[in-house]
């Protein structure tokens, strides 16, 4: 995977940017386009990139999520705006859990013990709340190593990405990239994976946490099985092999998902009011480049 604007000598700063996905034979098997655009807000220049055309060949479909994660890493330098025109690409963006969607919220699971020490007071109510009773004994069958799983039994799902999840794609994802991935799952008596979560370590407002990128469960386990499993992990740090430095688990949920009520619900905080018309900058040259986003546009921060 490489960026075409660094390899192509004819690309200028204003040229379309993006990433190329190549097979072992160096043939192009996918790409993700980015268009540079800057705007000013309250006198500050905001460098931005809009995600545009996306395509991955069927045989390379397992690389779709890492391809988007590659783009997400650019959020250290740019504000990323989702301008993808197709629904499958938007579904993949949703699964990265970095998307900002109006009226979305994030589930906060304080990690015990010692989760409250350096957290704001508003987290106390969530931490002291009586834990929801699960009908599943997650401790019996908990795995943190994919090699302990014989196969997957996640059932059918309408989710675009989950249709392609299998043992090979999970193993490839956990071993790819430089960021340390977290994996935990629950297997049945036949050693088949019935529920799992994938996450990466992040720091938010100075608080080390585990950000859930993917949570999936067999529908037969119930509607809230995935969130119940995450809650179990937060309350059993040692069993889940969670690093002692982590203080909470964040599980973003979109507006079409129904929360189970056993977590603290927080609205996403946005750095800029990007879901409304942006203020016109005073500089006429910059005004020609200002981007007006409408409600529903998805933005990475």
C-alpha cells in the first residue's frame, strides 16, 4: 500500500491524493482517493482532505478496512471529510469508528479496579451504576489469542464488512500495521468464536483508553451481546489481558443502534461547527476555497 502523490512526479500539492493497494505481483487491486482542500475558521487555516472514490477488487476485500485506517492516520495532519459516494464505502468508514455523525454517542465503560482516580466527576455515575446482569458466562470461553479459536460462528449479518470476516481476515488484521491491536473473543464448547471485539489503544483528554474498532456477536446470543461482552472485559481487566494503564473502553455507536442503558452516554464533541455553513473568511482568495458542508457529512477529527 502506497500513496500515489508521493510516487508520481507529476502530482502537485493541489492534485488529487490517495492510496494504492497492490497485490504481491504489484498489480493495482484497490485505491482510495483524497482531494485536498483548506478553509479558514475564526482566522485559523484548517488543512483538510475529502475522502472520495474508493474501489477494492473482490479478492482483496479483506484489505478494505486497513485501507481506510491508513487514511485515518492522516487525521494527525488533516481534518478528514467523508465525501465517498457509495454506501459500501460509507459502511466501511462506519466500522473504523472514527466517523462523526450527528446525534451519535459513545458508550463509556470504566475499567475496574482503579478506573475513577483521574476521571472527571461525570464518570462517577456510570462507574457506580449497578452492573447489568448478563445471561452469558463470559469467563467460560474467554480467549485473547486467535490461535485458540477453531473457527467463526457469527451467523448471518446485514453488515457489509461482517460478511467478509473469517479466520484469515482476522489473523491478517491483527498482524498488520505498526499499531498494537487488541483482540478478545468468546468461544463455545466446540471452540467456535461466537463473539469478539477488536480495538486499539488511544489517549483522549490525557486518559489512556481502548477504542473499539469492531464488535460482533452471533445474533443468537441476543441484541446486546457485544456490549455485554465489552462490559465484562472492562470489569475483568486481568482476565482480558488489558494493559494496567488503560482507564476506560470507548465503544462508539451510531444513531440507528439502540444502547442497552448500562453505560454513560456522551455526545460527540466537535472541534469545529462543520455540520453547518462555515463562516466566510475575510480573505477573498481563501473564500474561493471554503468548503460548505451540510448535515450528514461525516468528518474525522
